[in-house]
């Protein structure tokens, strides 16, 4: 456990040095100003959180997940990692845990930024119950987005780079936008977070299972790839 935590701290340090979380939060802050015309807390939070879930959650999270694994191939440092006397599964697990912790931290900071700016915009009709319900939906939608982002390290490992998975993340966003308002939307994994934010009742057990399948493919696929394919 101590070794795993040490590896997680190293991965967190790499992520911070890459400045990607800062870029993500800066871009989200820019998106919030699009909703300066909103007059009520409900409209402001609904619009801001929807953008966070669809744009930041799908593209931002996917890019960061891709970078954590893909940069090892881009910089040719994966050979050094594989040469370490550390189980490959532990290496991959540490990376995934570091990614998840970073996403949680980004979401917490994004929430604080949203409420601070909402206060500065002098919004009306603040309702603690309503705001709490919207925040709760965002938290659950964020965990859906985190699960979906775990597919991209597997893709980055297979193609040994970042370009392909980053391109696929934009395709995922397009799918979310196109199918989000369709009846088939709750069965398209990348459309589910946005749908859950607007209408949680539409999300079924099948919807959650589809995300679980993506998580399993991403996590176990990456572990198997680093243990066997990249050993050759």
C-alpha cells in the first residue's frame, strides 16, 4: 500500500507539472461567462453544470486520461517504467487512481468557482434544496464521466500516442450532442451524463450497465495491455 501511494503521488506530481488541470479549469471559467445573461441560480447552475458535464467531462477528462498514459509513449519513458521492479498492474492502478483523484479535485474547484461567480453575478431566487439537488446530479454525472474517461488510456496504450484518443474524445462529444435528445440517448454511454443532469428519470439500469462495461474495458484492457502486449 505504501508503494502504491508513493506511485500515486508521483503521478499526481506529473499531472500538476503538465498544467492540464489548470487549463481545464480556465476553460470552464471562460464557459461560465457565456451564462452571464442568466438571472436566476437555477438557470445559471443548470447551464454551467451542463457545459461542465458535456464539454469538460467528456473532452477535458478524456484528454487528461489520454495524456497520463499517452505521454509515456510520446516521451519514450514507458520503457523505463516497464524496466522498474514494480508490478505492471500496480503502475497502471496508480495512474488510474491519480487520474480519479485529479478529476475529483477539478470538480470540487469548479463547483467553488461556479458559486463564487454566481454570487458576483448577483443572481436571484436562491433555493438551498434546489441548488443541493442540482449539485447532487452534477456529482453523479461527474462519476459517469470519470468512468467513461477510463477507456482512453486503453486507446492511448494501443496506438502508443495521444492523437487518436483525443480525436475520439471529440467524436464522443458529437455523439452526446446528437443522441442526447433522442430516444436512444440513455443507451449511448457518452450521452448519459448530460441526460442525467437534465432528467435523471431517463437513466435506466441498462444505461448504468453500459458505462460499467466501458469502465471494465478501459481499466482491465489497459492492465492487460501493459502486462502482456507491452512486455514484448
